[in-house]
C-alpha cells in the first residue's frame, strides 16, 4: 500500500508561481511513474505531467514551457513547479502513483489563480 500526500496549493495571482509537491510513503516500489492531474470546477480531470523513475518526462500541451515536474530533495517526493499561472489553471491538483501492479491517488490540493 502506498499513501500519497500533496502539499503546496493555495491562492496565487495571475502571472505568479506556485509549487505543489507529492510525497509517497509506505511500500513504494523502486520503479514507478508519478503523475499530476487536475480537475477544474465543472470539468473532467485532465493530465498535467508525469515523471518516471527512469526520468522520462511528459507534459500536457498547456503545461509545456510553464510547468516543470521534477524529483524533490526528499525521497519519494515529486514536485510540480508552475509559473505564469492563469485563472484557467485553477483546479484541484492530484497526484497519481503507478507501479506495475497498482496505482494510487492522493486527496488533491487546491490551486486558485485569482486577483
């Protein structure tokens, strides 16, 4: 079993930056993919970015050039650095951890972009 904890959400002004983090605990496999998804009010959840233990990185088109996914300084932590944030980026950002046999989701952290 793997437990995920997201942190770092909050209120930010348009054009600002924010970092959200996802830390896994429990029986974490040595090989996994960690991904960020988001769900805006009234919309379906959508993929944001992912990173594998082999450092293969993928971004959604809207995230390219503005968002950066990386491994944090803490073991089993993955960060999503978001810059030049727009009101349309307002959403609950959730972390998904995928291993060969299972996948796990965090509770999510709210990011609000507003003046």
